[in-house]
């Protein structure tokens, strides 16, 4: 209970600071997205799985063409890369759907900044497990049956903008190892652990290690 209270206060405080510090950058990115390609500023992505399995909309800057996620799943010309997408733990390299501005914001994880909104809404925390897609969890647990116990554990916490696996290797880590790391974080989470992850996050963003 004490940890949850401190974490929520920390989330709100840090989200407010981040909003103030990055507000000019947020405006510039929004303008660049509108000038670069037709479509909304925020990504129109499927809902994610939050704490307790509750679905929520994650706010992210649009880094792809409009309806990118729907096209990937339904357009025949994307069938080959969709199969690759599923094989690679729902990650793609050299994704043809990514825009010019999208390449830049994804390289430094700037597309994640709007998730500050999710923190204010109480759907996410600054530090936590990855927010997975429902079909991602369903399909990957079939491939990695032993991951089910880890998924059950990680869903006990709110997803985070950053987290233990992100600062370790981010998108370079496969699903089975990623959920194990998420579950480990949830089982031992503490204020000190969160502080260490927060301090390591800027380098992960600047280096772009494993970013997609």
C-alpha cells in the first residue's frame, strides 16, 4: 500500500515535470507529423492490455502511415511482413509503413511521450511492464506456453512508459524473455528499483539501442 501511494504521487509529479519540460518539443513533433504525411497526430493503434487485463488506449505520436496496423493485418501486400512481425515477437525491422518523421521519433522513443496522458488518467505508470496487444499475448503464449505464468504476474501492475526490459535491450529482447523480465520486475518492484530504471532510461533513449 505504501509503495502504491508513493508510486502514484511520483508518477503524477514526474508526469507534470515531463509535460512542462517537453511541451515545446511535443508541439514541434505534432507540427512535423502533420507536415510530413496525411493523418492524425496520434497513432490509431489497437487497445493495449493494462493492469488486471483491462483494455485501454495508449497515446503515441503517429510514426506510420494512416491505418498502418489495420493494413498490416488485412492488406495482401503486407502478408509476408505480417508473418515476420509475428515471428519476431510483434516487432519489425525496416518497416515500410514508417514515415520520415516516424523514423526519427521512434529512434529516440519520442513517440512515447504522449503516454504522459495515460499516467494522468491512471492507466499507466512511469515505470512498469510493457503494455501488450491482446492478440500479441494470445498468439505468443501459444508459441511459448511456459510464459503464461509470467503474463499472469505482470498483469498485476500498471504498464509503464519505461521498464526493466526496455533499459536492458528494448526491442532486441524476444517475447518469452521479455515477459519473464516484466514478471521479475513486478515481483520485486520497489521505489529503489524504479529510481534505478528511471536513471537508466535517458541513455536507452539517446543510444536508441534496440529501438524500432
